[in-house]
């Protein structure tokens, strides 16, 4: 058997090497296929992320544009409000002036009415005095 082993030993060793290479090759192929599958999955995920980033950048641009428009409108509304407040203050000032003027007019009318009342009293007193004087003159002339 020793002769048999000596003659077949290189063949058996070669066969074992071939089998080992085939097994290793299959294992490597299996791992390579697995890695290729993972790599494909990673590439798809990267493409998905790229698309999402591009979409987000578009959304960011739209949000920035919207922000500018909203700020413009806000500034316009603030200006309108300030103008309205200024006009309201002016109107309030004008109303206060008109009210003060009306109060002054009422005070003047009241003062004039009191003077007229005083003058009426003086005139009535004078009329009474004149009538009294006439009566005295009539009684003196008779």
C-alpha cells in the first residue's frame, strides 16, 4: 500500500488542492455575490439620498422664496399699520381740537347768554325806573 500511496499521493494532493480551490472559489463567489447585493443596495440608498437631498434643496429654495415674500408682505402690513396708527392719532388730535373748539363755543354762548340775561335785567330795571319817572312827572304836572 505504501507504493500505492506513493504513486497516488501527488494525484490525491492535486485532487485535494483542486477540491479546496473549488470550495474556496464557491465560498468567494458566494461572498462576492453577497457583497455585490449589499453594494447594489448601498448604491440604491445613495441614489435615494441624492434624490431626497435634491428634493430638499428644491424645497429649501421654495421655502426661502416664500420667506422673502412673507417678509415683504409683513413689512408692507407693518407700514400700513404704522400709517393707520399715524392717521388715527392725527384724527384723534383733530377730534380733540374740534371738541375743545366746541367747548369754547359753548362757553362763549353761555357767557353771552348770561350777559344778555344781565342786560335784560338792567333794561327791565331801567324801564321800571323810566316808568316810575314818568309817573312822578305825571303826578307833578297834575
